[in-house]
C-alpha cells in the first residue's frame, strides 16, 4: 500500500501578488495562534491516522519561508510526534527568493526539510515587477545558487504569460533554471481571469501579453529544451530529472491519501473529500472549540472515484490503463465519439495497455479533462 502525505497551509505573506488566488493574508498578527492551532488539528487527526505511514510533508502557502525557522522546526516536530513519518520522508517547504539565505537553508535542513520549492516565476525584472513580486532577477539567481549549494533538492516555478514577457525572455528564464542545478521545474500558465487587475490590464494593453498561439509555441519549445537537458515531462506542468518527481504532488494525481492541515486545506482520506474553512478567524475558532473547522466533508461514491482516477491520472505522462476508461465510454456515446477523435488526431495515444496525452495533446488537456469530470 502507498504511503500517505501531509499538506500544511501557511497563509502568511509579506504582500499579495497580482495573480494570486490562494487563501493568504498579509496580516501576521495571528501567526503564533495559527501555528499552535496546527498542532491541535494534528492532535485531532492523530487517532484516525494511527495505522497509516507518511512519506511526504508539504509546507505550502502563502509563504512558509516567512515563518521563523524555529517555528518551522516546531511544526515538523509536532507532525513527527503525532504521525508515523518514514525515515526518507520527502519534506518540502515553499520559499520566495527574498527569504532564502544560507542560514535559512541550514536551519530548514536541521529541522528536517530536504526539498525547497522556489517561487522564481521569471528571471526578468520587468516581468517580476509587473505582477508585484518582491524579488528581482538578481535575488532569484542568488537564491537558486544558495539552495543548490545547500544540498537540498531544489524545485523552481516559472509562469508563462506574464505581462511584458516575450517568447525569447521566457525561453531564457527556462534555460537558466534548467542549468541552475534545480532538479525539478514547474511551469504554470498565468490565469488572468482570476485577477481583475490583470484582466483589466490585458484588455487595455493587450500588446503586453503573449497570444494563445505564441504561448503554445513557447510551451512546446520549453518542453524540448528541458528534455535536451535531461528533464522528463512527467505531468502537464512539471518536469523533473530522473528519480526527482515531486513525491507529494504525485499523490494528488494518483488519488493517494493525503491529510490537509490549516485554513482552506483539502484532503482525500478514507474515500472522503474534506476541506477546512477558508477564513483564518473561522479556522482558529473551530480549533479552539476542539473540532476540525470543516467546510466540506463528503464521501466519494465509487463512480466518482472512477472518474477521478481517469482525469487525474491522465495528467501524468504515464497515463492510465485503457480499461479505466471503458465504463465512462460505455455510458456516454458522445464521450466515446470524442475519445475516438482524440485518438485519431493524436491528442491521446495508446502505449501498450495504457492511454496518455501526447506532448501536443497536453496543450489541449483542459478541454479533454473537462469532459471527464
């Protein structure tokens, strides 16, 4: 049986970036109470998780790297005390470049962190400034250098579609990341529609933004360039050197059990989907009352679980067994016709007894996956 994972949401940020749609706050006054609440929530889950072993912990946010290193150490010690954590647990902290120093990296490593996920986003000052990032390209390069030198496994994020970005500047940022010593690269499309300010800016100044075709070409060029440097494209938005896939994130795409601690955290546990409330005040109040402050708690019926296995598993380059699709196709003639068309046009490809997206098929994966939800 696969080991489970633990996600912990730390919502505190120094500022909010223009593209951010996560539950975050720039008011750190509740951080001490929040960290104590995380320990109490872990205690509430301890008995239910007694028979499970965990091989991944992911500290996400927000900006976990803003928390004092001793607070991170206490949080991880709390998790080790409450849960059965295996010896080679992948323990990731998300970090912004401005928080990364040799001293911070050493303190995180001492606390048990062995992987750092850096929010680089771009290595061009104009693109970073356009979305309110606090670091510049020089600081991002220094953070990458320090993180790689620390011996921790390093992942770095890029965003495609930023204001002021060109195909050439995006390719240059990606090339630098690939050569930096990072073992993992994640690339996300800018979702302008989630930010009224960016949506308005694109409507007024469309020349600042790459068009859809240019983005598609840039994305395909990225995949080729990373492949040439030894990275495998193992999930729609993720590339890794051999053996360096993000263990925790793969759990989501394979429907492996995960616990979610903190405000707005989601989890799949014992075939139930659960999520905490999305307001910090509500989260703290619920924990103070000795209960998990759940906004969602429902069983996943078998037919829904079957669909999830398909549309989550197809995100991976390994794809899914063809047999998993058959119940869905048998029940929906229109989906069967669409599926046949996807195979004929090369969007999907059969590889032995499995079905997976082709490299170009990944470009239209949202359209395909939305039909399978």
